């Protein structure tokens, strides 16, 4: 059997065993709020749909007021043990806790993958994607937020006004950063534990990027946002810091917090004045319930499910809704403006190494991360470089399973890299111009929406990706890479192109193109919600999650979304 095929079979087998353990032993249930006893017709002050990165934060902050009764409804259940242990992170994708979406085939952008469509993992459990993600703590650049302020015409989103909210949620545990001027940008009292995992073996790679002229910095979330570093992680004391473990577990016994798990919200109902008045939901036992709300409904179902729920409830593009026979409450561009970072993977086989022991509490892929510009005068990055320093077995798993590249590619790479240290380098176009959209396929809430990713629909994204990968590939000229006779691994699809030619890099970028998991923009501020995240054209309804972000931030999206939720909770409490 091919190495990649047997690797996928091994992972699937392990996932099945882990799932059996989770469903029989419920090892993690004690950490989370118990299932609330909720009956048809119950009424709450606030109902939050979705307990993901954003939803858990809002539930925490709104229940700080003991007079507010808050219901948090989540389609999934408690995160299993493999979500808690950073070392088991690779087993989360395509598990029972993943919505496991895929994109509509576009015939172009996913050529190196099997099947040639995007895998779209999304966490379906308390914590949502923060319980399944790769745990990089990245805030983005001041430029991003000043841009949001312009789009919304609301200065509350400027960098200076969002910075206190990043600080509020954070509990940084890195003594080195605390001893630098960067400390002024960090928080020590928040719920979210943040650490760095220092690894000796990353030093030679930092040195290599330094030789190429990139600055080596301690922190890219503080006063310097450009340069290469070992990234901060949402890992503390050996455990993942999802918003479920950090914002929900500590308040699980608050008497005004009600958490309804394994329950799918299917519709929001409005009265004749377009006030959101109740939700409809289906419980695990298939019972249909309607829950009333006194104050507000907050939709935090994520960038795929929030637009789906809004459209099912009559908020969306008129023609699309009418075609499906849905009564239109507000004609808004819900589902449009879908954005994600697109990246390309380049892989290098380096010195011979012996097998390294695995520790489930340790982050499994020591990383060197950089943010860089093409024009040295620019203050925000054009591309991100995420370099995983791993062994060849990890390469195989990452190539065949996590990144679902074709077996011809993964087997070729594995053969050349076996027994050697490997750098898997992911180069990310931080400000892509391509846009996709989400459409309903059916009025049945259980039928997945159609996801058109639109990757490379703006040709400049592919050109930029190819040129950024080529820049990073110059690492092969540095001392360490030369000393160990590093091999740049080339997929069979591009082997016949003249090395280093424009055609080669375009082929490479297309073949090794890999979507990140940073879906945003489908209920964007400025077009679907206002600067206070209230849905235009109706009352008592807000969206608070990745879908409201109007433009990609310069990096990963979990922490920006937590910041948005912190801010939204203050809007709600202040009656804004
Ligand atoms: C594999 C992966 C790796 C990633 N790595 C990183 C990283 O390293 N760093 C980083 O910053 N970001 C990362 N991200 C991105 C980041 O985690 C997400 O952008 C972020 O968590 C999304 O938050 P959200 O609140 O918008 O949605 P989610 O966290 O997805 O929350 C939505 C919640 O709503 C629930 N839900 C949906 N529909 C319904 C419904 N109808 N009824 C009830 N409940 C519903 C879902 O089950 C889910 O729990 C990664 C994402 C993935 C998937």
C-alpha cells in the first residue's frame, strides 16, 4: 500500500478509537456546563446561537450581570480529550467534532488535492473552531483595524480602540516578552492563556531567515508586527486554550447561564415590526422547540453557518431567497464577500535525524513564523510565512491528511525526506482580492450550504502567491540549508517546468496551493451589520463572529474574533 494511503488509514483508525472513548467515557464532561433543561416556550433575556470562539466569550461577559438570563445553544457537544491535548491536534480534522464542509468544485484552484475541492474543517463543539484550530495566537496589524474603522465609519474599530480588548482577554505567560517594551501590548489578567514554546531546533531556521534580511523579533503582536519569530500559542500548562476551556469552564456554575448542547438552531422568528423575537431549534432527541427572547438574539454560528441561518430566516439576497420560497424580511448581501487566506506549501528535506519522542502536552509542530512586505517602506505585511520544523512521518501525515494533497505528491516527498528533518513552509497571501460566496442549497437546515470559495478568481492572488513562495525559497541559499545539502521537494506535476522560471513558480503555486481556515466576511460590517454588529433592517438581532469581519486581517483569525466578541459584549451591556 502507498505510504500516504496507509497513513490516512492509520489516522482514521485512531480517530475511531478516540471517538469510541469519548462517547463511552465522557472524560471531559466535568469541565463544561451541564446540559440545561430547556422546554418549548421558555424565554431568556439573551439567546446566543453557537458556542464557538465568539459565542463562549459573549456568554461569559453577558452572564457577569447576574440579572441577565442567557441561553447559549450549540450544535455540538463537549470537546473530546484530543481537543485538549496540543499534541493530538492532527486528529481533530474530519473527526465527529468537525462539520466537515467542502467547497463547490471550481475546476482550477485545488489541482494538487484529492479530491480537487477545498476541505473546510469547522469545529462542531463547545469552543467551535478554537477547539480544533492550530493554536497560533496572531492579532494582525494596526492597519487592518484602522481599515475596519474606515469601512464602518465607526472609530470604535480603530487599532487604538480595539487594542484594549486584545489585552483584556489575554493572560500572557512568557517571561521574555514581559521584560521588553512589547509588554505594554499584552494582558496578564485575561481568561486566555498564551505561551511560547521555545525549541532549540528552530534557531538555525531563524538564523537562515535573518541571513535573507528578515528581522528576527521576539513578538509580532506588540510594537513590531513585521519580522520572524517563534509564534505565541493559545496553549497553557500543556493544554489547548479554546474559548470553551477558558471562557466557559470557569463560569460553568453561574446560575444565570444555560447551555443547550447538541441542539441545532434552524430559524429566527420576527414580529410584524421586524423585531427578532424567538429562535426555533431541534434538540438531540429531534424535539422541536421555540425559545423566546426579551432583549436580543446574538448569532455566533461562524462564517459558514451564520449566513445560512440568516438566509433560512429571511435575511439575505432577495432573489436567492425568493427562488427558494423564503419570505424576505431584509434584502441584504448575506453570504457574499466570502474571504479566506490562500497559501502555498513548499517543503524542504534537511539533515538526518533520529525519531523524536512525542509528548501529547507539547505543541507538535515547532514553528518559525514571519510577516513580511515586498516594499520595505510598507508598515503592514503582504505575506506570512509559517514554517513547521518536523520529521518525515509528520510530513506524510501533514501532506496526505491535514493538507489532503494527492498521493503522488505525498509519496514522492516522503521518499525523499524519510529520516530527515523537514521544514514545511506555508506562504500566505495576507490580503487576497478574490471573493467567494455562500448560497443555500435547500431550505432544510441540515443540508449544507453551497460554498463557492472563489480562490484565484482575481488573477493577482496567484501571481502574488507564486512570487512570495519564490522569495521564501531563497532560504535554500543560506548557510544552514547549503551545509546540510537541503532538498527542495518538487511535485511531479511541475517537474517538467524549467526550474525557477515564471511558469515553474505559477505551476508550483497552483499545485501546492492550500486554503487556510480563516473564513470571514459573509455578514460583513458595513453591508449586513452596522459598526455595532446589528443586522440592518431588523431589530434585536446581532451577528458576532468571523462573518462580520469585512476584510482579511494580516494573520490568523481566532484572536481577532475573540476581540470582536469582547467588544460586542460591551456594546450589548451598554445598550448600544
Ligand atoms: C483547522 C483550523 C485551524 C485553524 N488554525 C488557526 C490558528 O492556528 N490560529 C487562529 O488564529 N485561527 C485559526 N483558525 C481559524 C479560527 O479558529 C476561526 O476563524 C475562529 O475560531 C472562528 O470563530 P467563530 O466564532 O467565527 O466561529 P466558530 O468558532 O466556528 O463557532 C461557531 C459555533 O457555532 C456552532 N453552530 C453553527 N451553526 C449552528 C446552529 N445552527 N445552531 C447551533 N450552533 C451552531 C458551531 O458548531 C460552532 O461551535 C483555524 C481554523 C481551523 C478550522
